[in-house]
C-alpha cells in the first residue's frame, strides 16, 4: 500500500468519525451538486476571467451577541460551506500553482481553532473542505492575505459589489480583511459605482435597434437614483435623438469600461440564470420545506381560537418547523389579526387576542437552505362571516386564475394579470370600487416571485421555464378608514401557494393546506394536540 493510500484512508476515517460525532442530518445537498453548479458558472464566464464569491459576514445583534449565522445563498449554492470568513475563486481556464499543478477553483476557509470551536462549534478547516465538500485546492483564509494572485492578468474580474455592512473583528482573516485584501489586489477604485457599471454594460451590449427601449430603462434609473444624473454619458444616452449620437456614446462607454477589469454586472446575470431553474436535488429539499410549512398551517387551523395571541400563533407554526428539522424561518413570520393583516410585512405579531377577526398567516420554513412561502387566512373563531367569505372567495378565484396562467412560456406577469382582473371584477361587483383602476388601492402588490434559496429568489423574469418555482399570492386588504362601506373595514385576505412549473402544467406544492372556506372551516373543527397543553399562570 502506498503512502498516498495510507494518507487517504486515514483522512477518510478521521472525517467519518468526526461527522458521526457531530450527528448532523445526512440529507444535505451532495458535494457533486455544488461542484456541478460551479462548473455551470465556469461555462457562462467570459474567457480569461475569475469569479470571486465571499461568504456572508457575521452580523452583530447587540453588545457581544451576534445574529445566528446564515450563509450567503450564492456561496452555499456553489460550495455547501456554511461557515463565515471564506472566499471562493472560480477561474474560466485552468491555472497552475507553484508546483505546476492545474486547478480551476480554490476555496479559502476559516482555519481550525480549538479554543474557538469549544465556544462556537466545530469548523471544517482545510481538510474538511477537501474531504466533505470535494475541493482539491483549499487553504486557510489567512493565506489569501499573502497570496500572489495577480487579478490584473484577467480580462474580467467578476464579483458582487459590497454593501459594507460588516465589522472588522479580532480575527486576522475575517470577511473585512478578505474584502480589504481583494480590493487591494484588484485595484478596486475608491469611487467604484456598481450601478453605473451595470448601466454602462447595458449600453455597451445593447443592439442599436433596441437603444430606445434601453434609454427608457436608463431614464427610470436616473429618476430613482438622483446621483446618476451627474453622469454625462448616461444622461446623453437617454436624451440622444439619433443613432449616430448613440453610437458615439456607446464607444465612450466601452472605453470607460476598459479603464479597469472589474465587472460587477456579469455575475448577477449568471447566478440569476442558474438559480431560476431548479435541479432535481434542489426540488427534493424545496418540496420538503413547502410540505413542512403546509403542515404548520394545518396544525394552526386545528389549534386556533379567539383567545390566542398573534405571537402564540407564530410559535405554533415555528414549533412545527423545528419538529421537522427545519433550521430557520425563511423570512420573519407574519401573523396579522384583523386590521394588522392590512400591513403587508407586519412582523410585530404582538396583538394579545385575535378575537373574531380573520388572521392572515404568511410564513415559510427553511429546510437545508431552501425556503417555502405559504399564506393562509382563517377566521379565529372557526367560521367566516358573510363579508369575510365574500372577500375571501374573490381572492381564491383570483389565485386559481393566477395558477392556471403559470405555464411554460407564459410571461412572468401572466399570473398577476390574470389575478388582478378577477380582483377588480369582484370588488366592483361588491360596490367597493367604481372602476378597475381603483383595485390597486386594495391589491397593491405583485402576485408572484421566484422561490428557492431566497424567499424572493433569483431569476431572469423571462417567460416561465420548466422546473421553475414561483409563488402565486393575490390579496385584498381593506384598512380601517377606507373609502367604502364600514362593513368591509379591517378585512385582509391573502392566499399564497408555491407553484412548480412543469411540462404538464402548474403543480401546487403547498396544496395540502386547505384553501377554500369550506375546507378551512372543516379542519378548524378538528381537535389539536395542543388543546391539552396548559402552562401555569405567571405572576
């Protein structure tokens, strides 16, 4: 047996015993999945380029307490690495190290630290990254600080620009130091403007016949970002009246883009395209997150009564998530009783008793990185009133129309358009509005977004593709004081389901959670395991 084989066997036994000792779930995405995703990124990269990804920063909650760490979704998608203070480099072509070995990717991970691990848990370290995540080239993060990588040799350095919302800690190779080092090595300008660079790239890549449409888009950017109005090239392109002027501006823009090799636009395009369509491995986890969330809605329907608080209702949902092993909520839980449901992102959830109101519950479990997004609206007392049912049925019919419109090749706006028409007709029939345009007063948001590693996941917003997952979530919200009969005030209804686009039509992944008024009322008559759960009163 060769020395190499002995080393590999020893490493395998070490990692096996170490991860058995950890007793972690065994249904995470496999290393081959992440490797395949990196290869897809590489295929989409321009020649002679490097893509740079940073792990999410640790963020402080208060004093010496940090928020629970959550990895950047793109970084997790490409690596499976769940720790902070790390850096991933993907190269479009093979590179050679000092010993002449070929490599086309490298992960810099936070190093093992016995004292730190005693307080905050085991770290993979370099050997764990190689053994578990399948990287051939991996180093401690601090080695990047003194590495001799020459970013100037690449025609494009692809990266996401920085929000600068992280701290410089005592760790000598934290995310602050890694980003600072990258900026130094890549000659990152102090006045770098990612939005401007994105717009320049848009101008450069636009065919002349489409210039007028791009000029309209740029005009909206200039109206939203007032500081961009000081950029003469952007303003001139928007105001140009002939092709000759636009050609001259495109040439000047191309020269500006060549002033450095930093590109903070291309990587967004690549990741949007990749993450929009889910692989079979992703769908397994996403479906599980959705099913867990649907079960949570069912169990709350059984347990609901008028004396429950919004916070207690939230707790029942999240208990179900934890019972099934979902690590997090995909976003802050929304539980709004009565008029609180009219606040679209209401997360205080502090109403002491929901009484006889409708309760809008928008929650989603996150399972192994993938998040669901399921909303149900139910009567706290178990029975819809006449007015509540009338509004609810409009929303239900609107959602049915939106789901039917969610087919391969349809525009991303198709579900929303279908749902909006139903809402407008329904509200006019009830006399709540006088014209279709007024429906926006009571249905002010879009109907769909992508779903996956983020609750509002990445995508291209082009016509629907097979194995894309979206939400369909129409709603009607009539706040107190609205310009309609008082009997409608305080009624808020949203129904949201997670829809898989398939060649055989849309599949409602969260359909097991009752959606019709009749089905909801029937489930609410069932007993709950929590009926016998009593806590002693507090002083």
